[in-house]
């Protein structure tokens, strides 16, 4: 383990916990918070101390077990952990993200006014706990002093709640299993049983879309049904849902607090694009120092301590633990020590961006005793900016023979075509995904039933993997062949690379397309194609990044523009950014299709209102790649070796 010799707050205090302290909101609702205070010589230390606030929908009494409110209090911070409105011990009704801006503001200002607080309030948390921080910051609370936003959003409409016009189905999953932990379920055993059974059968409910009011188990928890259907059906930026400071921070970015912030995420996280987008905007428009940390990780706090993501092994330098700090809490402590306590610990002198560049491994399959994963490897690097100024956006052009070429097409050739049948969607093998879970059935023979949170299981695998169907893939079918072999997937592949080729930054597929339908989707997936080897005789098609675009939103989200059948139109698909070295001998591949299920909802091609379709039609799709209508994938290439 590396030695970390920067100054840091010492663990010199004992801890006292005040449970369920009520914090009043502006509308009279009271939210419950646990307050962890430093204790010295058996007495509450008077301080005052800076405070670190966490707001959670996952139960303040359970979700942080072992992660350490005590960690902060022992080191001279007051840790405040609050149940958000309508969840667990807090009052009010829960509607996804709607009230988090005002509630966060009121909580921050309440904390700052307490005699044990020195007036400085930092915030931290992951996923929903990251959303609530940015929502509060959009109201610019005077005493918000620093934030660590781990795996959070920027604009829920573009790629985190909805995505390119489609719906990220993980949020309907969240409604099911989140509802099983709701106040409504805790108050009524019948509601609890209904929602629990619904979450256990969630894969079956995915096959029964679209959903209507009163038709699913969510009807037993009307608040959850309401917001789930709202997210499903509201896709215009003018819809009420997207005006909220809880749903769309980009819309309120000018009012957003100007405070030092760490934005952290992973290349296989569900918030990869949102994290980098937030950093890019605020680093250019705010005066406070902004930081970006991007590792090779999937979703969740725990992922930052792992050396692998999905089926990929990145080596011993990948985790935070022992490489960037002793542990993630210690890395966060260093950040807050500097910005809340003024410690000169090197934070101010570091480059603002730290990224893990994936790739460069042996490509071997590692022994089963250490996971049996593909040795993809990688290394950390510091940068002055994001996107990298030195990266050269380079177009790889699609051709009629299924190749990717550096040269733009010069002649006229027939488009590549396929038929998209909504009843037979392309299955998601693995993805930048989180919260797309169902519940395992209750195990037999237990004296007490397991809580829903202990039974969650992934519907889709997180992280990188071979893009090949398997028996454990939802909606996959025998004989479990590569996705690229499907007739509704177009694969465009480069020649074997002559040298290692680093792609670091935003990725875009710039296409010319037509459809026979009134509306449809096009998907894009970037793939690192390993050549055949002794360990992988058929090669290994490593999914790097993907995205989707609903055609009715091709010119923005202010209005719907339906397709004229057969009309050729430009279509831009923004994939998640990445940092990956495509090794010499590998190929770069772009897969184009029209579905990626259940990562995204399936377009019925009928042109009906979102989430209210009554029928589906097969769409005949064309992708053009000629002189007048060149299609390409635009990659940010970086010269120089990984170091």
C-alpha cells in the first residue's frame, strides 16, 4: 500500500448520536435527521465544527452502516444524516426528486444555524444522495461550502432519467423495489405484500409495457405510481417534470452555488456522461475550484474500492484504496479538510482532473481463483482539463461493406438496412446501469423474512463484458450467439489497429438515417474487439460505451418532430464518454440498431404519445454512408503512451 503523508484531521474524539432530530421545512413538514457529534472527555465538544450533510431515501439508520458517520465525528466534524421527505422517519409525501432542492436548502441553513456548527456545511453522497446535493445547490444556500457529488446527474432529461428521448427503465424498477420500502408499505402489510410481489415479478412486468394507471402493483402506493408514469410519459423539456431543480440542474446552472466540488464517477457507471457534463460546465462557469475523478468503476460507493468492473480486471492500481488514499472516506476527508478546515494538504496543488485510462493488459483470462475476468488493465493519469484539449476528434466513416475507414466516402452506395421489430428487441448484455433490480423470492426455512433491500438482484449486469448472449441475460434466446450476428444489428469494424490507439473524451455517432415508421429509435454502441486467442477462441467484443436517440427528438426536446417515412435525416447520438486504449491488433467497432432492452424502453414505432402506445409496427431502417450523406463515429484520439 502506498504511503499517504498529507496532513489530516486526527481521530481524537468519541461520538454521541442524537436520533430523529426534527428539521422544519418551509411548508411545515418535518424531516428526521441523526446528528453525530464529537465528544471529548465524556462531554459533547462545544466546537463549533464544520458539518457534513448526507440526505438519503435509503434509511438513515441502515444505509450507512459501517460507512461511517462516526468516521467524521471522530475527526472533528458534525455528521448530519437525514431521511428525505416521505421516506422512513421523515414526514411528507415522497415524489421522486421533486422536493429535494427546497428541502436541501432548508436543511443546510438549519444545520448552519446550530450552535455546534461553525457555519460551514459540506455535502456528500452517491447516486440519489448526489442528486439531492445538486438540487439544493441550484437554490444557492448561503452556508453551502463544498460538495462531493459521487455519481450524480446534470440533466435528468438527456441521460439519467430519460435518455436521448427514451426512458431508462431502471427508474421503473426503482419505483417497484423503492416502493416496497416506502412508508405506505411499512404502514400497511397488504401494501407491503403487493409491492414485494410486484418487485419479485418485475421482469414479467417489463414484458407487459406500456403500463397504465391502476394496472400494476404500484397502484397500491399512488405517489410512486404517479411519478413513475410521469417519468415514463413526459419527454419534452417544456413538460412540468423537467422544470424542477430536483430533475434538471442544467436548466438552473446559472443559479447553482459557486462552491468547490468534486465530481466523481466511473466509466461503467450510470452517471458517466452526467458527471463529466457537470464538471465541464461548472469548471468553465464558476470561480470556485472544481475537481473531476473518473475511475474504471461501476455504480455505488463500494465500486470505488474494486479492481474490476463486470467481466474486466483493471489491476491493483484501479481502486481508490491504497492508490489514491487509504480508503474512499480518507480521500473525501482530505477534500473536506482543505475546503472546510483550510488545511494545506496538497489538494490545491493537484491537477483538477484525474482519470483512469483503461486498457493495455495482457488480454488473458485470469484464473478463476481471482475472478476469471479478462485482464484489461489500465493506469491513472492527471489532466488539466476535460475534455482534453490535446485530444483530436477523428471521424471513422461507416461503409457499405461493414468497415470503419479514415477516409470519407467519395461515391454513391446503397444504404445499410435492417428491420426493427419491437416485439423482438436487442437484449442488453451489460451496461452503464444502476438500480435496474428485481427482488429474489423469500428464501424458504428462515425464521424471519429478509427485508427487500437484502434481496435485490441485477436484471442487467453492470460493467464491461463480451457482447454475446448468455442464458443469464434477460430476453436472450438460444443458441446465444454474438449480438452483432443478429439481423437487426449493423456492425461496422475497423481493420486491425497498427498501434495502440487511445480514445479519451466524449463520443458521438453522426448518422444519416431513414425509417418507414412515424417514429423510431436508433442505438449506437462502441466496441473494443479483441482478436481470437487461446483463452477466447472466438475473440472478445468488449462493450465500451452506448447510447440511444428517439427520432422524434432528433432536433431537441422542445418539440416532437415525427418522421416522414423514407425521408433521410441527420441524427446525432451522444454516447457516454470513456478513456480506453484499443490495443494494437484490436479493432474498433460501432454497432447500430434500434433497441437495447431493458436498458431503455422499446419504441413501438407507432408515433403515439410516450408511454401510451396501443400498438407496435415493424420499422424498416436505413443507415446511409455515401458522399452526400456520410455517417461516422467521432472519437477523441490522444497521442502518447499511457503512463
